[in-house]
C-alpha cells in the first residue's frame, strides 16, 4: 500500500521553493570543451511540477546540460536558476537537486533502508525512520528494507535509488538515462512506474534519454536536442504529429520524406499544392513550415495504406505510385512493408494486423494513399535522412 503522506509533504515543499512557476530556468547557456561546443546558447524554462524530457542522440548536449543543472559542470556563459534562485556559481551539494543515474550507485554493504537513509544523517532518528518508510512505500519496496542491494533485481535497485533521491525532497529530480541498464520488458514497466511516482509526489522531473519511447511514454513536454541546440519542443503528440524539421521527423519515430516544390497556394481551402515528380499532393498550409519554394513532403508510415489492383483512393487522399513491395516484416501488432517507388525511393508502411497477418505479398504492385490531413511539409533545405540511424557511425 503506497503512503500518500510523504507525497503531500514533498509537493508542498516544492510549491514554496518554486513560487516563480518555473522549477528550472536556463538562459543563454553555452558549454565549450576546448574547441568543441557541447551546448550552444541554450535557453529553456521547465515549469514546476512537470515531467520534462531532454531527448537526443549521443553527443547532442543533453547530458552536459543535466550536469550543469546538477552543478557537476559550470557553464562557459549563461545562467541557471532553480526555483527562481540563480545557482550558476554554486556547488553541487548546495543545489536543491538530486540525480538518479543509470548505474544505481547503491552502497553494497548497506541495507536498502540504510541506502535510502544515507542522505538524511543530519535529521533526527525518528524523522529518518519515517521518511525512509514513506520513500520505500512510494516505490512499493517497504517489505525489502532489510535486504542488501545484491539481493534485488535491477528494477528494484533502480527504485531504491529513486527513493533515496526523493527522501531529500529536492526541488528538481534529475534522471540521467535511468532505465538504460534494464531489459526491454522491465524498462517499459519502469516507464509507467516513474510516471506514477512523479504524478503522486508532484516534483519536477527532468529526464535525459536517447530513447524516443521513454520520452513519449513519460514526459509532459519533450525537448529534442541536436548539436547543442533545441530543434523543437512540445508535447509528445505535437512533436510526433507535426515535426518542424527533418531531424525531429526522423529521430522521433519514422517518417517518409520526399522532395517537392510548392506549385500553388489554394487560399480558399488553406491548402498548398506541391509537385512531387509530376504528382500533385495537397498539404494543409498550417502543417507546412513554408508556403513557397522547395519543401520535403512527409507522412508517417502508419498513416499510409496500400491500394492493390483496382482499389481507388478516397476523397481527400494524396496518392503516390505505383510501387513494388520489396519486403514484408511481421511484428505482432503490425506488419511493416517496404515499398519502392520509382524516382522517390523506399516508403515504409505500417499496417495494423486486424486480420492476423500480412495481406500483401512481396513483389506486389501497389499505390500509396493517405489523408491530406496527415501530411506535413518541411524546409526543402533539410536533408531527408537527417536524424536517421547511420549504421556506419554506430560503435
């Protein structure tokens, strides 16, 4: 049974310390390591009580940003404020933050309860016992207080580390790739568990991750970082449904992007007509980053459907093709198709397995259709493959 007393007290403490409405304010922060610019004039406000994710590939600057917030690195320029107080020059132990790491960092010779109590040494014994009990109840591990870390699973150890960070009642809890050491199934369970705990305690969580699913599952707001800057920030749904750069479109999920040129502005309907290899595609102007010139027309794989034989598109659908199905992969929930369209390349199509498996065989000739309402358009200067995984760069 989860205790709510500690959660109420933690939330009340945060309200006092973050009366500006912002738990974290980063203003014009730059961090250089010699000639390498890790963070480039970053300005960011994280509202109090939110679950905020910094998402990006390795080397994008997200971990460096977290370390500067924690006080483990100092900015080259710029300021960092927590709860309305400038902490730029203060040391790590003087800041109202705690960090949960991927490595757990538990003391193997101490019990679970002693690990959680470690940061409360200056508190009275009865108060320590109460807060440790509340912290372990919050992560549903009160029954394991007497065990050593080696007797726990990876997920349990991570929850102990989380309880240890929470009992100090920080204004901001920093999560540095906290689920990276867990297997896939446990990682997904812990995503839901972390979100439950954050909602219950009302603290500000700032989560650094390269895992798109983690960020989208847990965070209220996601900031996608690339080369030390924020490419785009918004709710998971906003970023996924309406990316504004090719990097975001490709890094957050998968996208089909093809080059085209705006040929007409259909002002009476709010649509742009875009020429793509002689085909006229329609894009809502509100879903395009520009209304003239070269663009990249985009659509997510699950929005596409394949027209086979004499099947015709519905009213309001864009159509490309014909193309040839080159690969079929059954993934359980869906079947993923690869369709090669002459002059445009390969399109990914995700079809939900409503009928129990694939319905179109490799080698089939198909056309691709999708609602114009799901179409978006990016700047034509963007590289269509920006943000995709480059296998040659993988370690």
